[in-house]
């Protein structure tokens, strides 16, 4: 799909009406499968899109008179899933957006077409697109914080094996977000340098605002990562306490049966002991074992061993 951008207005046109020689700004939105149709607009730079399609990194490249930005669109249903790739090529008179799915990009166009008072420029399109990329991030981070808080509350009441998996999943999400914002920082820094003067300098303050938002989101992720680490340490402490209780119980049982084992070993020897001729020898041994067991239990109970 191709639009003309003139005097702040945007209008869709068919591809055959594109005139590279005319003094007209063209905006194109395509999928990666439609790259062959871009030859008439960017005959030499088309390979840029092919090189990054299967890549996973956010990046910014700059050439003679052109800028190229490759971004990731996170799937907030599952941030661990492979993100949708969006590549943006800009030079004087041309702005091309190539994506796996064009729907997120078309939402930006709808913002302008729905409000006739908004003037369209390539700089605004780039900014609003990047702004839309992070518009749900604060809400998503609040959701993660709520999950961590609920996990911490459950942890205080019960120890179960699935906590380790849940904590690991949260750490993985936060790690993905951390790398995501770090890469966006690099792209925004490159955009603000504006070596080719493609970005309107008067609009650069909005990218500074966007950079400040990224900084807040990035530090929120770092805080949540520390929060998850604290919850993991608390979980490990609870597991250790539970394990210590079990070991204490086994120690008590072992301590009770050690004297009884000694008695069994003593009377199990192939020697004729004097008390074998005593009529009350057998009841005496039973009583002795009983006294040892009760005495041990009373001693351990008094010292709060169990």
C-alpha cells in the first residue's frame, strides 16, 4: 500500500501512479513477502530488508542519504515468543515500512486519517510508531509486578515445586525486556544524532521524551528483576528451613534407635550371657528398651527438637 504525503495530508494511491521524478513524498507499507514490488522505489537498498528479516536484534544503519531502522514488536501475550519484525527505510521523499504483519503499522496511519487536524510528516510517523511500540509497556510491567507480589504472598503460606518454574519464567521475561530496552536505547541515540538530517530537527524533542520514557521503563525492569531475586532468595530460604526440619526429624529418629540398636547388637552376639538364665531377663530387656525410648522422646521434646 502506498500513500502520498503532501502539505501534511496523506492520501492512498495505486502503485502505478508513483513518480520518482516528481516532487512528492511517498509512504509505502508492505510485508516481507512483497519485497519484490519495491524495486521501482529502492532498486539498490532492497537487500537491507532481506538481511534483517530473520535477525532478532533491533538495529539502526545509516548510509549516504538514507537511514534504516529495524525494530521488534513484542507479543505481550507471550514476550518469549519470537517478535514481529518491522523495518523502516527513510530518505528524502521516501519512507518505507516493511513488516511481517502490516496491521500494527496501519494503526498509525489511522491516527492521522481519523483526525484531519494532524499534519503528517515522516518524522511524526516514525515517532508515533515507536511510541505505539511501548504504549502498553507500563501496563505490562504493572502486571508482572502484580504476579511477583502474588507469588510472594503464596510463598509465605506454602512451599511447592512449581514456584521455581514460575520464578524462572518471570526472570526470563524481565531479561527479554531488559535486552529489548537496551537495544531501543541504541536506536534512539542514533536517531537523535540525525547524521543525514532526515529527521525534522524541530521534532527531535519528542525523541528525547521517548528516550526518557525508555529510561523509566528500563529502570522499572531492573527494579522488578531485583524484586524477583528477593522472592527467589526467600523461596530458597523457605526450602532450606523445610529441609532442615526434615533433617531434624530424621536425626531425632536416628538418636532414638541408636541405643536400641546397641541393645539388639549386644544380645545378638553368639555368646552365652549370664542373664540368659534369668527368668525375667526377656521382660527386663523389653522394659529397658521402652524406658530408653520414652526417656529419649521426653528429652528431645524438652529441648524443642521436634
